[in-house]
C-alpha cells in the first residue's frame, strides 16, 4: 500500500509566504505585489508587513489568494551599527476573517498604520525581550491565537544554536530566505533545520522571498521570485490553503519541482523535474543520493530503502542543473511500517 508523504490529490499552488509592501518598508504597493507575483506564476502571497496585522482579502480573485499576516522582531539592545542579534517571526492568520491583532508593540510601522489596525481594547502592547524564553512564549501565543508561525532568516539575524535551539512554538522555519541570500548572506539553512529538528519534532520548512523590492524586476539584486513554497491544497481557498500549511502538505523550492513522494514496501519513491542530484538526508549519517550516470544528464526519480538505522526522520533535497534546490519537510518514520 502506498502512503503518500505529499498528498496524492489536490493541486500545487506556488506561494510566497513572507513579503513587505509600502505599508512597512517594501517598495511595491500590495496591488503591485499581486500583479507582479501573478505574472511570475504565483497563486498565493502572504502579506507580512512589519509590526502590523492588516487584511487584504479584497485582492482575492479566482487565480490569486492573499494570506493575511505580519512579522514581529525581537533583538538585542544595541545600535544597528553594532550588529545586534535579532529574531524575526511571521504570523499568518489561519482564518481569512480574522482582524484582531493581540500581540503588538510600538514601532514606526505600527504608528504609521495605527488607524487601520484592529487592537482589542483589553490588549496592552508587549515589552519586547531578547531571550529564548520570551520569544518562545510569543511564538506559542501566536500559534494558540490562530496563526501559522514561522522562524525567519537565522543567518541574516546573526543567530546561532545558542539562540535558535531554544525557540519553541513555531510551525516552520525558513530553509531559504531569498532576500537575505540576494543581499549576500548564505541563507540556505539545511543544517540549521536539522539542528532544530533535534529539539522541535514535527517542524516544517518553507522557502520565502521576504521581498522588499528596492531593485527592479530583472536586476541581479531583485529579491523577488527566488524562494517559494509549493502548497498542495484541495482548492485555491483560504481555509483549504491554511489547512494544507498545518498538515505540512507542501515543499520549499528555489526552482526544482517535486511531483510525487510516497512510501511503499520499505522504500520512499520521489519523482521530480530534471535533477542532477536527489539526496535523502537522514537523522543519522546514513544519507543516500541518486545521480545521473553521466555528467550533463539528469534524472527524474529516485527510490530509497528505509530502515531503522536512518534514525527518526528523513527529508529530501533536489538539485537542478543551475544549482537551485528544492527541500521537503522532514518526515517522521514512526508512522511508517518499517522493518527492523
């Protein structure tokens, strides 16, 4: 019997789950973001402007779904020129009718949009702290408050294991943040993802743009259209898409496609777009990879034998001719019928 790790049914929708508009420090209006992302094959954009939760349901049409969210930041008490460590986290509302922002603090972006924000009268602003305990508390509160919570760009944030290994409560971490990568940071975070999985079982990974669009489309430093998440949902509808996020029915990518992923008879089968390398990353050191027979050729599928020596989870990384990669979530092996 096949056990599908990515759902058999549904449709893949291309999504950017982290972006900034002129409502905070981005250079495109929310309407321009919709127009430009639709032109590049996207069906979903999560609007996550800094510090303010604003809804954009009016942008929805039969081919485009806006998700409503915002991004919060917590950092060391240092001036910016001293390179303080910081933690950024996005909150994406699971319900399109959600308007209330229960977690907030004062900032220039909040003050600029204060008349548009729905702050319940009984809620007071939080006093930010930079500590794993406080940040985990905020992540957990956001999750309980009806948001999909992501941990963002640890490399740009200058965070190391001493910080991110102490964070708990998020749904996903950014395995790729393209804006950070485009500005010169090595924001491919596979090793960090593996580290975090040792402390946060069931953690997903996403690829995002975190676009601010200072540079025009086509410019080498343009920070749009480089990191995306392919979400497999029953339909392009808010609750269906957020359910798929909660279920982990997605993969992260810079370009390659993952078309099928399932377990059968002690093996995991993966089918992809043209690839020069398909690797299985295990919790243990028993990794595996498949490549073409000759340099210059490509493959489109691989089969990996699974047994107990690989550890508690596996995930997969696909690389294409251009060096771009796609990344699956980590899959627990506890629920699979694996022989000793």
